[in-house]
C-alpha cells in the first residue's frame, strides 16, 4: 500500500475487506432467523418435485462461518491487511525475507569465511567451492553469459582466454564486484567512405578477407581518428580501458564488414553491473573463483 500516493486505495482495500467480513456476519444472522415450516416452500421447484425450503444452515456450517469471522478479525489485528494498517506484530514480507536470509547467512558464514581466507586460485581448485560458485553463477550470471558461460552477442565468453579488462584473479574479482561500463564512442563524423576503409583495415588485422586498397587507407585513418588511443598502434587493445584486441578471432558484436562499420559509425555501449553491494564480499569472492576456473589453462 505504501506504493500508492492516494488514500483512496487505502480506503478501497479497507472497504473490500470489512465488507466481505460483514457479508459473512449478515449471512449468519439471516440464516439464524430462518425457520422450518412444514409444507411451506420458497416457491422454487426443479425437475417437477425438487423444492426449496427456508431451512436454517446446519450447525457445523454456521460454526465454520463464526470461526472464519473471528479468525479474520484476529488476523487483521495482528498482521497487515487493512490498507495502511501494519498490524500489531509489525510483520512484513520484506522483513520475513530479511530474517530468512540472515538465518541462512549465519548458517553458511563459517564456510564462506573459510573460502574468503583462501586466494582465488586455491578456491577455484576446491570442488565444493566450485559447486557453490556454479549455483551463484546460474542464479545471477547466466541470463547474460548463458548457462554454459559462452556468452552471446554483446556479452563476453567467459570460457576462453580473451579478457577485455584482464583475466588475472584480482581483475576478474574487480569486474564482478564493481562492474564495468564499456563505451566505444561513435565516429560518424569520419564519413561513410573513411569508416568503410577503417572497417577493412580492422578486418585485415585479424586475417579476415578485406579490400587491400581500402585497408591501406584505413590504416592511416585508424591513427588519425584516434583509434590507437584505446586499441593501441598495433590494434591489440588495452585492458585499462576495456578496448578489445582487434588482431584475434574474438568478436563481441560480430566481425562482418557491415557490423564493424555499424560499430565505428554508431559506437557501442554496454554495462556489466556491480554485484558487491547485492551479494557481499564472500559471495563475490566465490563467484570470482568460479569464473576464473572456467578459463584456467586456456
């Protein structure tokens, strides 16, 4: 109810709840006054001989309604149910969830503390830790990187040896904990022909088919347009700014001339969210070790 800015909805909920209970009370009173009169019916007949009499409800049925009404008033006094009234116990679903999480955290804290005291490579070699890390990954990471961690268009493959911001243990942990904001600025000001030249040069760096004449022109534009500032003079990228290596076979958005042209023209922007505040240091540590294990030895 706190999400509503008008008191109308608060009163609306109160009216619906109390109206429902009042209906049960009225039904009890009306039925309690019903009396059986031999030979007198309500005038409704079905199938020639099936008649409706004005008989009172069975006692067991009446008691069910009484218990329901009493239970409803007790419940509404103790728990939230009447609009903005929070109940005498102050119970909330958010508070209940928080208590359950705290209870679980307390139970697993010794295990997390054990792994926090170990470096990431040692944790990555622990079978139990990796089972826990995999569950964390499947809960929080697979939506973008896939269940097999091989990524998708715009989302890096975590199982190879190609890392935009570095694949050292602490670099991986930094990425997961604090997130990353990847930005490739647009270069539409270069013009269509120059952009196509640069695209051909970029394709030549990784041995892809290209127009040699355009690639030669693109090499000059690659330097003059400032591309070397992020990707380096040889196009091998820089971990410090998350600029990809343009000389390998790994492409985050695709390697066709059309896709590269689109990237240069419009730029790219992507974000890896920060997980430290949500997961906490211990879970980030465990998750980092699991991600590290995916590419070890590659």
